[in-house]
C-alpha cells in the first residue's frame, strides 16, 4: 500500500515520496494571535496532527512547524482597543491557543516560531530579493514584484486578470503591479514602538506572507515536503509564499500542498442582528466550546469528515457525533466488565491470532484484521479519516457481536475473552493514529454512562424473559420503556435502543 495525497498544486492525488527518504518536513500556517481561536481554527491543527501521527505510523521521522503571527495589523489594532501591549496580547492569546490544542489532543507540533523572533532572517530575504530585482523599495516599504515569478498563480490556478489583491496589503499607487505585495512595511508614527524594528529601509515590520517563507526555510530547509493550511489561504497567502521563496532560492519550495476545508456554521436559526451573531460567534470560540463539549468529541467530529470537505458545524451535528462516540465508550466499558481494563494495554490480535481455535474465533480474528487493512487503506487514500472512523465503527460492531455470540456476559471461555480484549487493543492502536481513545474519558464527559448501563441490563432481562417464553414480561418492559420515551429495536446482531 502506498500513501497518496491530493496536491493542490497539481490538482491530483499523487504518491507521497518525501524529499529525503524516511524524513518529512511539514509546515502549517498558524494563528494570528489577536483574538481567541474559534472552532474553525481547530480544524487545521487536528487534521495535520492526525497526518503527522499517520506518517509516524508509517515510520517517517516527521518535523512539524506551526507559526505564530505575533506582529500584524489586526494585533496592533486589537491591542490598542484593549489598551494593552501588542506583546502582552500576543502572549495571552498564544497561551489560550495552546490550551485549546492540548484539550484537542494536538500533541505533534515540534516548533512554534514567532514572526517577531525571525526579523533578521526576514530582512535578509528582503535584501536578497531586492538584489535579484524581484523586490523594490518605496518610501520605506518593500514590495515583491510578481512579474519576477514567471509562474505566479500556479497554486491557485488563477489567471492574472482574476487575481484580487489581498486585503492585508494597502493598495499603494507606487506599486509596479497592482498585485505586488508588501514584504516589509514602514512604521507609522502612531504605531507602538514594540512593533517597530530597525531595517536598512528604516523602522518597520514584516508583511504577513514573508514570515512563513523565512521560518519554514530556517526550520525545514529551502525545500520541504508538506505545506498545509486552510483553503482560504491558497490565495494570496500561499501563492505569495511560493513566489518569494522560489524566486529567492531558485528551488521548489514545498512539494505537496494540502488544504483543509473550512467550517460552515449553521446560522439559519439566528436572525441576522449583530447582537445575536456576536453571541453565536462567542459560543463558537474554542475555549467556550471546550467548556461545553469534551475535546475528544470535537476532535472526533472534525475527523468524521474527509479533510478537504467543508465541515458543517452545529450543536445537532455534535449531538449526533456524541452518540457515535458513545458506541466506543460503551464497548470499552463492556470490555472492562468482562475481560479487563481496555486502557491498560495488552496483547493485540497479531500476537494472539494463532490461539484462535474454533471456526467462529478464526472468523472473528479474520474480520477484525481485514477491517484494520481497510482502515489503513482509508488513511492511505489522502488521509480519509471519515472512512477510517466508519471502519472503526464496524470493528465495534464486530467485537460486540463476538462478545454476544460467545456469551461473554454469562461467563464465556477465557480464550474468547482474550481474543475480544486483543481486538479492542487492535482497535485502540488504530484509534491512536487519529488521536482518539488514548486516555480514559473523564467521568463527566459521559453523562449518559449510567443510562447506558441500565439500558444494557434492561435489554438483557428482556432477552432472558423472551428466551424463557415470558412474553408478558418482555412486552411489559418494551411498552413501559416506550412510555418513558425509549424505543427498542431488535436487530439480527442484538437489540439497540434510542430515545424517542
Ligand atoms: Zn503562512
């Protein structure tokens, strides 16, 4: 099996072959730290953390860099509005961002460079581009001349006439071409001293695009493997990164460009008044969402969709995903009751499959191992985490069915218990690639736990009643549960319940 990734540059799925065999350098554009992150900012980190985990699973040595934009127009404006220092604001919001990353189990970031710490490198790159006549100075600003890059537009696949200038650059009349962008911005008198850096062109600060070119080069080299970010960054930000880096170094900048889909918010039920929109946006701030929902649920929700597709975010969608997650937690609880702690580690099916003796045991082992192959095929297909989570669900069903048919609830035999436990370990090994189920969920994260346990008991009592032909009793259980708003559904592989 070989990994294929969809490359925005070529618009194709390509076989992944890193620049240096066995090693992968990955750069993902990080936050501008001026406001608390919202759910949309969680998507990229969760996706690329999962990509790193999968590359590591495939034995690549991965270095992952996420930049922190701590010098920027919006930061300066927000610090002024709050009456605080730019640096103070940036540090506060960075802490807030990192706390959210921790809750989402985003653990793979190796370097978090800040733009303000790379000013020397940024100035050097500007000088080199000026020497190459690819950049020019106007009144203390330095602009990149896009005509210096013969294939400008190759990432966004836009023709020159379609290109709109980014909103982050002021439209200067002195520019050679309307889409030339600022590499360096001259300081304005009203700006605070802490964002004024000395340069050969007078005091100023870097433009947004160049920081990524400089920091990726410093930490990953002039050519690296994966450059990621949200689809909204393709133009102009990533296009400009390519233009300045490839013009400066005369080398390919990044080999594979991976872009995640954006988050769509369900605002249908909200009247468009500013106050209500502001309230809704506040609810979508990551810190607030994480008070309401466990990080594991948000991560699971994000990974349930293929990463290039847009994610529809709503409380209803999250509630549906919460039910899905419960199926895993219930399996782990059942396993704990019947065959030992599922979080303790233990032999996997690879180690135990030879002990399978009976036909049902052999069939079960084969089914779980086949599902593992499918999971890995899903991941090899451009990190199809949506397919992979679906495959894990099938594994849950297979394990539950095996536990049922082997009568583990009423004892069962030790070998069957061991095989069920090993299958759960196999499932958890795969889930770890997605950053899921690494830790036991906190009790408050599963408020339905007692309800699930009681319903499991009711379903078993009803099954026993039916077995001994006590139909009046089994009907009574079903009817009274229905009166309480719980529907039972008998399926070939067992009875399930749902509310309503
Ligand atoms: Zn960037």
